[in-house]
């Protein structure tokens, strides 16, 4: 946050009449108590706040409010910015696009409801699954909006079921389609922005990913409640894509796909794209995870991911999940390093501890040889509780998976088998499984 700074050179005349000694003393005292150095700070005009109802939006859950909400955003942006407020009520909308200087606040009981009509999300080029293509936008979109704030006690609820069914029951009776074949809107997409804060909201019924951050820096996401039921495809909680300095804390996430996933580029030349920075300096803390593919997933589309910590979190519930999952995609050169999961409590009899292995659901080598992958310095520390199984660590043939450490973990497993293959420098430092120390055989398969 920017600090208010004042100097006596431009301060009121009351500063000028002081003796030097008194002036120096007042400056020292002000610096100690954290106040401006002269008399009192200027009175700042309150930031402009505008209700979406002032531009004609109707919260009856039936009226399509896309144009009214966009009109309010544009008006605020054209008059110096401010905060757009969604009051109590259910406001139906298609895709809306935020502009610099405009924030969004939800009053208690406010719902921004996504339209179920795909025509309300006009196709455009967007970032999706590790590349750019013409697809549909999110319900809430923001590009190049530094200092964006999305806050409050309300709910963003996407179009949900019709979009899930577009994937589960595709038109024409196709047996297998890819994610990109079934166009579904995300709840929130924010790209190329710095100093972003998102807090307090509930995210529901997203047609695709719930929160997608692309090429953002200095982001705080806190106290979100993100949920999607079983059999709702691709409803990731958060997708952190090519971002730096991200903090996620105090969130509850229970979705049908990855809870929090770190993504980047994909493809045989992905690492050559200098417009896509690495994911780095990411912290996740004090969160709870219910249903999911993993509390923290890295990949499948990703190149360089480093300095990631998930800590002081819980896995609960009775549906599948995993503490840490690293996906190694056969068509992408991937570097995953310095990733730590620590101080994690698991009370989920369906959960898995770890998965580091090839991910082959969708990939395309385009006739080229498979690239190499590097996974190094991965630590799971102070993990405790009851789980279903250990999982699997299996490096692909053209990969280096090394420096994997389990430290001070005490877990109860329904299936106690530990499977590790093609791993170097595998360390078990005070790992207990079902009450007994597990020493393993670093560098070879455990039976």
C-alpha cells in the first residue's frame, strides 16, 4: 500500500514558525508514532461509490443486466474511478469487463449470477489452458487493472449446469471431447495486473475455472469460499498462471478438480516463449480443502515453477483429494523446483499424500521428440493424519526427479504401499506410516 508522505517545505504555515529545535523534535515524534510530520493530514474526499441499480440494474434474478453493469463500469472509469457496489439481490449478467480505477464491492446478500446463455459471453481471444485462442470470456474480466479490489460478503455464481453438461453430454453424441471443445465461462479472469486484492466472496457454479489469474504480480486472495459439487468438470478453485508474489490465505475450497493449481505454457517450444514469466514466490496458508484433485497441483501446462509453499492447511471431508500433485506433461519441458508442503493436517480417508508422475490425458508432440523435465527440491514436512494411500512418485523416462524429502510426517494409511520409481536422492527423515518408522530404500522402488 502507498504511504501518505508530507514535507514541511509544502506544509501549512504553522510549520514554518517553529524554531528548528522544535521542528526537529516534532518530526522525530511523528516518525515514532507513524503520523505525518506536520500538524494533521489533509482531508481526502471519499472515493466515489456507485450502486449498479443507479444505472438500471435489477436484482430480480431474471432481468439481464450486462449492459447496465457495463455502463456503470464505463461511467466510473471515465470520471476518475471509484467502487461499483452490488446491493442485496440476484443480478443476472453476461460477461462484464472492468477498467483501471474501478473496484467492485458486494453488499451482504448480493449475488452476481452468470447467464446460462453462451451468447452472453461473446467470443474473443483469451488465455486458456497454456496458450491464447478464440474462446469465451469469464463472467467477470479485468485486464491491465493495477490496484484492483474485489471485496465484500456476496456471491459470484456462474451459469453452472448447462455448461457442465456441454462437456459431459456433448452434442452429436461424441464420446470424447477436450476441455477446449466445450466452451464454458470462468467466474473470474484477471490478467496483466499488479497489486490485486480479492477477499470475502463466495464463488459458486462456475462453468469452468473459478478464479484465473494470468501474468499478475503482488496478489492477495483471502477468505474466499469456493465450491462446486461432484461431476462438475474443470471447476478448479484457483488457477495461478505465470504469476509472481501471490498470497492465498484463509480460504475454503471444495471443487471437482484442482483446488489450487499453478499453470504456465504448454507444448514443445513453451519454454522459448519469453512473454510468459515463471510462476514464483507463491504462498498458500491457513486454508481448508474438501473435495478436489489436489490441494496444490502444479501443471499440467506449466514450464518453470519455483519457490512455492503451502502450509498450515487442512484436508477434510470424505471425497478424494491429495496434498501435493505434480503433473509432468510429455510434450512440455518443465522445471519444478523448491516446492514445499508443510504443517498439513489430513482427516480424509479418501485422500492421497503425493503424486509426481506423467500426465498423459492430453498432449501433442507435433512429431518432435519428447523434451526433458526437471523436478528438484520437493519437501513434504510435518504432514499428519489419516489418508487412503501414499500415492506415487514416478519420474518419466526423459526426466530428472530428485531431492524429494519426507520429514517429520506421521500418517495413517488404509493402503500402506509406497511406490517410487526413477527418483534420485529420495529421503525419508522421520516418516511414520501406521505408527511404524518407514526407512524405504532411497533411489529405488519401495515395495
